[in-house]
C-alpha cells in the first residue's frame, strides 16, 4: 500500500483538532513497555488508541471502549487498513467495563472520563481493572475552558432575565468539567493516587461569532447543548444577541480568542 491510495490516506489523515493537544500530552506522560495490557477509555474513532497500539507493537494487547458505535466503526476501518492485529475497540461504557479484575498495566483516557455520566462509578471501574502499580493517565479540560465565551453567554442570559437558564448554564459547565480538586478526591476514593499533574493551555481562534458557530466541531459537539439550555421560544433571540456580542468583541480585538486550559493527570493504583 502506498501513500497515494485513498484508503490509506483516509485512515491516516484524521485527527480532530480538539483531541490532539490533550492527546499529545497524554502520550508524553504515558510510560510504554513491552508485553503490557492497555485500555483506552473513550477511544472514539481511534485516537490515541491506534497510535498507542502502533508504538507498543505486537507484544502488547490494546483495548478501546466507547459507547458510540459509528465512532467505533471508523476506528475498526482504520485498524483494518493499517493491519494492526493486537488492538480491539469494544462498545461499552466506563461505568461497566467488560473486563476481569486486575487486567491492565496502563489505562488512558483522552478527555473522556470527564464526559461520562457517573465519574465516581467510572473511576472505581478503572481501579478494579488495574493491576497493582498500574498507570492511569487522564487528560482533562478544566472549568476555565472558553471562559470568555461562557462569561459572555452568562451575561446575555442575565440581560434577558433568564435566571433559571443562567443556572442551567452553570450546571452544564460543572457536569462536563468538574473542578479538578473534586475529581482528584474521586480518584483517591477509588484507590487511585495522582502522582503528578501537568498543566497546559491551547487556544481556539475565530474571526467572528457566525464563523465560530459554523465551525464543524462547535456546531456538531457544542451548539446543541448550548441551545438546549434555553426553551425553544428564546433560542433565536438569545443566540442572535450572543452572536452580535461576539461579533462586537471580534471587531474590537481583531478576532475571538478563547483559551482551553487542561490538566494531564499521572495516576497509579496503589494496592
């Protein structure tokens, strides 16, 4: 197979911008060894699952788990094109991992464990399937993610007298981005020790509000959640005002620049 073959290009030329900064740091922190068992929680369409499998080679076995079947089909397609035999993506949830106790030497989750429905149960499951001394590496975007946007959204809701929706926005942020101190307490309660936390930041830049809302990642992964904060009768008015405010901010500053701070947690099962 050569670089001008469509299947190979399709399998290689695909890494979501959102996943990359978190995942590259995660790969730096993970300790790779021969002949280990690895689990990627929230593997999606295959990153960093496939990359880890290719780096470790055939002496290791790598499993991925994700609840989204279409994403897993994409991962399986790439695995087949790349002829990787020692990796297996499975459909399932972090709260009910389909593995025996003490199976894994390394568990990875690239911005996945902060998006599960029940973080406490998910972390207990992580601990259960870890061998003693196993490494667990978690990338985790922090509650200050895109704080400039959410602050503006908050002010627009308040200006329209939508107090209940303002509280709903706060709850939405906390549900997706638990304060790091609270997450670390859940880790400890689950039998996992956070040995080190690495902090980094990247930025998302857009020319104006309309451009931001039309961006593929924003429109498909964020916008519906933002809209669902509002009753249908208020959506057009509020989002019109929000986009106008974003446009004014962009005109003043030259563009919209939102920071995405994140932590990479290097953890171990202690017993």
